[in-house]
């Protein structure tokens, strides 16, 4: 809900909320989620932003392109961190890597504009070309979950399941964030940790290891957030 | 995929597949899932069944009513069994009750016509009156999961989470069935058991208890299936 309060000085407004492109995305997300994708027109999106329909088309070819961008934004921040996680987390602490991936993904979904994660299903029946990049990114996310999950998994489970299936199960389990938001349960740090811990339990990680991973991942996440904010501040200059 | 093979004698065709009402539901489910709900017209549904549009309206007021019925059918069989589970499962075996509820729900979702579970989100933005019964049934399912889950949960978790939140998390976790079907992974008994076990792990049930629950719930499910089939055969006469 990136709303700017009336009296807020322009230069501290988040750059992402301020750009016309992002205003279109935010208005579209709200309309898609509350009224439905099919029932929303580009005219209504433009009206909500307070721009001409022609100006909207300057930024996006149509509403499919807007939805594709929204969906990508609900995956990309997590994927951008996968390499960082692999670099940051010491070897032989696979449970920590999975916990950290889950925490970052939970944060991404919790911050996604108007809970757009609930629109994932819309892209399955729509023009596949426009959504190709989103489907590719989500495929990579599933693969990362599967890879991290298999490394953290009990020997029994690891010998019995493949990357794809475990990845789909873990990705789905973290997407409970969209359900909680939908029913009005805020994604508090306690809930975020409960969801991440549940992902590790799915991999049959013992409780003692989960506790260590939770603590280590929490510390690493604080470091990553600082890096993100610094990078964001630099990009905004 | 209730398709009848060409040479199959009429009297052994499942009654549910044979009724015109069910043929409409099946055709609609396929179109809604493959093309999208908004992009499908009642005319196309009627054409697919091979009936007049007017005949379709004899059974349903419109496509919202068809979707509402499809969604209810993806929840109702599970809810019909909740009372049976509470009667069948001995006291103090709460983990078994939760495991059995999960197995029945997994079966319901695995058998739902054309994986209609992926259309759940469609009802949130549509006419609320028509979907009221489905939302009520799904609310009861969430409540049952929460109640069974709290009884099975570790003391730590049970003191820290309420029925609603745990219910939403467990319901969502079992709905991974729709994701697996969507990506082409068949819901084998092994996968069904893995999903049910994951639900118990989410409640911090120890592995030894999960193993006992899996075995007991498997036996009870076989009994329930027999009861269902007997009831179905009697109803069909």
C-alpha cells in the first residue's frame, strides 16, 4: 500500500511509488485484485491514476503486460537474492540457506502491491508470450527451492523426491502468505518465522537444526536488508 | 476426467457422469481451467456438451452458478466426512484425525473435475451471493483443519496460534495438490501421504507419531471408501 501522505516532502517519497509507471502498476494491482483481471479495463486504470489512456499505453502495451510486470515483481526480488544467499551462507548450513530463501520470499510476497500473488492463476490461461518471463522466473524460484530443499532434507526424503516436486511443494507452502493477507492476517515477523520453519519441517529438518537456522537466517536477513537499502538509496540518487 | 469409453455398456457408466447437469459441469470445468472463467461463455459450454443454450439454462442460471457448484464439489466431499472422522477416530489420537482429514481432502482435490481447485480465486471478485454457500463450506473446512490441527499440535504451537490461522495454513498446505496437478505430477498414494505428513509436521507432531497416524489413517480411509461406494451404489439404484 505505497500511499504517500499529503504533507510528505517530495524527495523522501519512495522513488518506486513516485514514477508514473509504478503508479499505473499500483492502480492496476488494486483493480485486478478487487474487481478481477477480466473485469478491469485500461481506461479504468488510467482514470484511477489520473492520466490519459494514451499515456498509459506509453508505458504498457496492454493490461496483460501490466499483470506480467506485477507478477514478475512478486518473484524477482527473491530471485535477485538467491546468488547472495549462496555466497553468504557458509557451506554445510543448508538449513540456514533454505530458511533465508523462505524469509526473503515471504517478505517479497508480504510487500507485493495489493497482494498480487493471488493473481498467479490468471497467467496460465492468458497469452503465453507476454508471461514467458514471469513463468521463467517462477520456474527458477521453484528450482532454487528444490535445490536448497534437497540439500537440507533428511536422507530418506532426499532419496525419494526430486528437485522439481520438492521445489513446487516448498514454493506453494511459502505462498500461504497470500492467503493470510487475503483473510486479513498481517505477516508479522512471528508468522514469517512460522512459515519458514514449516518449510524446513516439510524437508524433515530436525527441530534443533531449525532453531539454529532461524537465528542465523534472521541475522543474515538483517544484513541483506541493509545491502538492499544502500543499493536502493544509491540507485535513487 | 470422467470420460466413458465408446463401447462401454450404458448401465455401468457412473451416474454422476451420465446426468446432463454433470455433463455441463464437466464441460464448464474444462473450459474455465483451460481458457479462463471470464473468456468462457455459456454458449460455448452448451456447444461442448452438445445441447441447446436454453437447455443449459434449465440447469443453471448462468456461469457463476456453474462455477459455484464446481467449487462446492471440491470441498463438500471432504466436509461430509468430518463428522465420520470424529466418530471413527478413537479419542487421544488427534494426529490420526488430522492425517485422515488431509488424506480425504487430498483425494477430493485430486479427483475434482479438471483441477477446478485452481479457480478458487475467481470467486473472490465475483457476485458474493452466488458463492456464499461455497465460502461457507470452505470456512467450515478451515475451521475443521484448525480444530484438528490444534488438538494434534505441540503444546508450544497450540499456545501461540489460533484455530483460524492454523486452519488457513493447513488448508493451504493440502491445496498443493492443485499445483502438482497443474504441473503434471500425478497425485500418487506416496505423494498423498507426503502431503498429509507435511501437514502434521507443520503442527510440530513428532515423526514417530506421524508414522503411527499414517498407518491408522490409511486403514480408516479404506473403510470410509467402502462406505462411500456402498452409499453411492445404493443411491444409484
